[in-house]
C-alpha cells in the first residue's frame, strides 16, 4: 500500500521538481507551479470521472488497468462487490428456506403493517381467509369483516385469542392470535380448531344433558324418601338409613345443580347489564340472615356505590359461593366480613373475609379446580361439591375480573373479586 502511495508522491515530485528548476532558471515560478498542479489535478479528475462512470454502470463492466493508488481503489471496490454478492446469495437461500417452511405451515400466518394492511401472508392464510396474492397492501379488516375480529384488531389487546367462523366457510372455527413485534408490525396466526371446539361442545353438552336428565329422578327419589320418613311404622334403623339416603340425594342434587350451572357458564352467551352491586350484596345478606336466623355473623361494609356492567345471576352465584364457603369453613361464633370498595388501582372489589380454618399455601393454587376439596380432619363433616370455586373462577373470567385468595391455616381466609375499572358503570 505504502508503495502505491509512494508512486503517487513520486509522480508529484517528478513533475514539481522540473517546474521548480525551470521556474527558478527561466522565471515565472508561479506559472510553472500552477501548470504542474493543474496537470496533476486534471489527471486525478479524469480518473475520478472514470471511476464514477464505472460505478454508475453497476461496477460490473471491465475497467482499465491502472497502476498506483487507483489500482487499489478498483481492487477494494471489486472485493466489496464480490462480498456483497456472496451475502446476497446466502440471504436469498435463507429467504427461500423460510418461505418453504412457512408454505408448509398448516396454520395461517399474516404479517400486518401499522394500519392493519397485509404485508405478507403464507398459502394457508390465503386459503383459510380466502385472500389473494393481490390483496397485499389491503387492510385485513376490509377483507375479513367479522365484527369480533375487527374489534379485536382495533382494541390492540392481544393477551387472549379469539374464535370466529372462517370467512369462506361458516362451519370452520378459527382461533386467531396476534403477536406484535418490531415497529408497529403484527404477526397474525390463525388455526382451524373446529374439531377441538366440537369435542369441547360435546363434553359440555353431555354434562349438561346428563345433569338435566338426573334432576327429575332425583326429585322423585327425594319425594318418596320424605314420604317414607314421615310414616309412623318406621323403625329407628330404617329412619337412620332413610335420613342417610336423603342426605346423599341432597348432595347429588347440589352436584347436579352446580354441574348444570358450570355447563351454562361455558356455553351461554354473555349478558351484561348495569348491576347495583351494593343492593345485590344487601339482598344476599338479608337472605342469609333469614335462612340462618343469625344476623350477627355477616358484617356488610359498602364503601363504594359503584355499579358493575355484569350478568346479575352470575354475580349472585359467584358472591353466593364465596359467602357460603366463608360461613361453612369457619366457626359459628366468628364473623364474616363482606366489603365492596374501589382499590388504589381503581378496581372495584368484593371482599369476603372469614376467621375460620384457612387453607394451606400448597392447596390455594388448586382449590379453584373442579371437584378439588381440601382433605383435612374436620370435627364436623362439611357438605360440598368442590365446584363452588370453579364456578366463581369461571364467572370472574367471563367478567374480565380476577380472583385473589389470601389464607393462613388456622387464622382465616380472604377472597377478593377484582373487576377492572372499565366494568364500572
Ligand atoms: P366446596 O363445595 O367443597 O366448598 P369449593 O370449590 O367452594 O367447594 O371449595 C373448594 C375447597 O376450598 C373446599 O373444599 C375447601 O376445602 C376450600 N375452601 C373454600 N373456601 C374456603 C374458606 N373460606 N375457608 C377455608 N377453606 C375454604
């Protein structure tokens, strides 16, 4: 490299030195110097012009063989160009491989731009949504006009997935999820879940049908048991057996009712009205007082007048389960505190607190599972189905609410239903 620069310097010296000699011997020193400098400048400008023409043609054409620093410049440009070519080839191969894998994907994948316009889609997406290649650049909401889908895209909250019928076939159910990435881009993934949904529906339908069908025989059975127990010629042993049978029938009836309620929660469309929660809680407290004939146990503290956009029947059953548990799992001489307030996060909160037996930390994550009941040695047998908290959890999910559980064994428990601010009406 030094040699090549040296050649340029030597050339300058070789032209400047005679100019100096001629200038000092013949006079007009300045003119000689100007002449030589102009000559050198002209040469470099000429070479620069050629380089520019060569680059403008893409740097592919033949270039003259230069010596000195210009040879180096052409060599380096050529090297960069060869490197770029290699990188481009590698990138093309990578894109080809990516394209092949997305083409093979059975799930639909669509990349959406900032305004929901289609930037890219795989063949499955085109098939599932009935899109065409020429739809690129079109807003997806103009092509898939399902209101649930349009609202989902607009809301920008992609924590949950949605289920909608496929635009080209109503019998196909699609599960759609969106993953935001980069600067305003979104990857939309859609999956055909028709079979899964059908199995799920069969399961809930089956449970609902069985529960419904069991109701009538149970009522008949209960009726006969009551009649038998009232008869005069029943021995003490028979009476005990009949009472046991009646208790078990009651338990079965509770189970059937809870199972039916759960099935309904899974299939019933959501209903939403403005519910006066303080009034609802007041009513529930009064009902407990009437049935238990024990006014002192439930302390109701209504610290907010907030009303909720909700399904009143579902709220009643969720709050009712929490209240019934608090009363069931604590001694009859301890209070149960019920509060309705708005917390620091502006969430509307229904809290039920008891001072009963409490729940072990290891059981807390499991008690909302269906049929999960904590096995502890209790002095008295407490009736229950293990479905109450599963119902509460379901109702909370349907209302975008959270269930918070705090408990200490032997000290008591605190259950909180936290509703988001947007639910307050
Ligand atoms: P169950 O019909 O058995 O009450 P739940 O689903 O309502 O069914 O509750 C599940 C289990 O959680 C109960 O069996 C009980 O062990 C425990 N549990 C629920 N609430 C309380 C409470 N307030 N205090 C102590 N344990 C509770």
